[in-house]
């Protein structure tokens, strides 16, 4: 019961910190001042997203042809990524799902070209999701694909071609792999790979269960959990599995410096199992999920963890955590209190009740309106295709939710911002600036129907995007922290490609600056802890910082 008591104490402390409506009670001289955004005189909502899927040339669909009921396997899967696979400086698109996969090259004019057939990627397997990272340091992003009874590591050969290297890489022993994360977990300077797994499901396990008066997919609680695998990068070509025992039933995997230690920590969003927060303590991995307050919900109960992301939503200089969940459970927003402690502030910060009616999956913190405060997007979709037959309040396809961050309090603006009419069986979600206009766009993988590309057309504010380059095998500096400073302004961002669920993004730090037009100072903490500083005179651009320390 210890975790229940400690969680309630932390919840009470949430009345004094963590959300905008209470920040005045906890402000200190160290707290950064908020920045002002450009005045909106058009009476339009501060955030506007528009569906450009068709005009962009994205024609990727998944589905089961109306067959019902579907099993737990058939209602899982579906991921996506923004990645610059051809190294031309523009975000390309990868979409994956059961027996389908598509790679789209960015034409730099708002449209994409389907290049799957010449890419070397195999669409004819039961894919679940994707992870992206340059594991051999040649400057080109490589791809790992997870799946049911299949998985693959693809090396980027250049010139638009990938080659499968799974057998020679040493990656093996997977059954039903889900989200994966590239990161340098040990300080070797090479990108390792963690691969989460879900449950043991085969012809000998239950396929369909009785739910109420209907037959539908069985819940995860009746299946045996499968532990994930951590593969250490030995030399840029081969990986070695290390002994690993997590709780299993993993949907989301996130490598992030949540505890601000020398290495990225690993958070696993698990389905009706305690959430895992693994930290590397001098070569010994320790699960501190319970100790940190990130294993359970606000009441100390298990939750159906799905998607996961981290960022500093309240601008106090620490990375916070969001875990999306099953319906009737609010998404868990964990405020980072420092000293290795977190507490749940979902209801206090505005996302508790609005997220309860839905099954939440892919999610991301993202500053849609570039006002300096990270907003939040969540894609939803049930895991029982015929849920409406035994629960009239539920549907298989569900809305996309957008929350506007106003001084660390989240207001849902889904209807106003342009996504109100979308109904998807949402799974994977990722963010990126595919059109290079300084505004973060959204890609969503839909398990039943077409996937969706949302272009951000919000009113302009100032911004800056930061890419890092360093020698060695971790060329993009995954695991680095970027701090932006200006008068009365301090913001942090992390360089990584993992997060959300079954999905990946480009390793770029994005900062919204509101009405502030520069200059700014960037403080780079490289993955090995060394510091570098850079002064940037002009904003509203993407800059690349090359390591010099």
C-alpha cells in the first residue's frame, strides 16, 4: 500500500504546483517568465489544423473489410514516422500496419511521392510500428519495424534504398514486438535499441471472449505478458541482447532524461500492468516506477498505459511525462517535482475528465501556436470493433483531441481548431515540420481507413528549430538537451526520435518564441554531458549546431 499513500501525498502537493491556475502560489525567482504571443486580431482560434492528406498525395489505408468481431491482435498496430531518409533537409513519411507499409518522399512543394516499391522495405508482413535511428553513424536514418511474429532492422544504404540486416545484426528472439526506442543507454557513443513486447497470443490462446451479451476481443488481462528486449550496439553493425525482465504488455516506449541523469531513462507504458521507469545506475538497471510515482494513476491503481511522451509543459526546467490510457481512466499527466519524484496532475491541469470517455493512444507535447507553451494532442480509438453493440456510450472510431496550453493549464479546443469532424481508430501519431514553415504538423495512423496528415496553419509567432551534429556513431546526438535562453525566457527540449506509440519523429528541437524576435542563446548539453554554447542572432529558421567540445 506504500505507493498508494505516497501518491496521495503527491496529489495534494499538486494543489501548490504543476498547473497554471496554481503557479502563482509556487513561483520562485528561478521560475522563467512567460513570453507573449503575437496578438490575434482575426477572432480565429489560436491553433488551426487542416486535413491535407489527399492534396499531399498520402493514400495509405488499413482495415479489416468490416469483418467482426476482431481479436486483440487485429485491433492493435499501426505506426508512423517523420524521417529525412534521403538527407535532403525535408521530412519524409513512413506509415506501417498489418500487411501494409508505405514510404513517401517529400517533394518540397507540399506533396509527397510514394517510393515504397524502390525502397527495399517489405510491406508483406504483420507490422505493428517503427523506430528510427542512425545506428551506424553514417549520417542516414535507419529503420526498425516491429510486428507480430516478424521484425526487421533496415540499414539505409543511401540513394533511397534500404537493406534488411536483421539476421546479421543479432536482433532476435521477439514474438509480438510493439514500440521501440533507439538511444545511447550506456554512454558508449552508439545507439542501442530497446524493443517492447505485448502478450503471448497464438492459436492456443483465447481468440474471442464474451463481453456483456456480445462476443468481442479478449482483454489483455487474460494473456501472459511478454518481456521486452534491450540490444546493446557493439560496433555499429552488431547488437547483443542483455538480460532484461520488465513487466511486459508494453504499448509505448520512451527513452528520455526524466531523472536528469548521465544516461537516458526508459519509460514503458504497460497495459494494465505497472508502468516501468528504468534507470541505468552505473551499469545496473533499476526499475524506479513505483519510487518515482510514475507506475500507477492518481489513485494508485493500475492503468491501461498506451502512448507516452515527455516535455517541460510548465516551463520549470524539468521534463514531465504524459501516459495515455484506456477509457474510463484519465490520461496521466505526471508533473516532475525534481529529486526523482512525480505526481499526477491530470484533473488539476485540465486533461482528466476530457480524456476519460476515449481509449487514448498516440500523443505528443507540441507547441502548435509557437507561443512558448507546449500544447498536447491525443489520437483515440477503441480496441473492440463492436463495442457499441454492448456499450452504447462507446464507438470504435473516436475523436482526435487537441489541448491548448495556457500558462500550464490545458483547455480542449478540438472542435475549434479543425479536427472536430475527424473520427479515427487512431493508433500511432507523430509530429514534425514537413513544409519547413516553422509550425509543427501532425501525422496519424488510422487502423480502419485512411491515415491523416494535418497541416498546422495557426497564426504565426516566432520560432527556432535546432538540429545537432557530432562525430561518432550517434551523429544526431540523441539524448542531448538543448536549453534556449533570452531575456526573461528559458526553455528546454530533448533530442530524440522515440515517443508516442509505435511511431518516431525527427531528432529536432523546436522552440516557439511568441512575439520575441531574437537574439537567443543556445546551451547544448551533449549526450556525454559536455556543454557548448551558441548565440543565434536571427530566429524563424532551422539551425544546425556542430559539436566543438
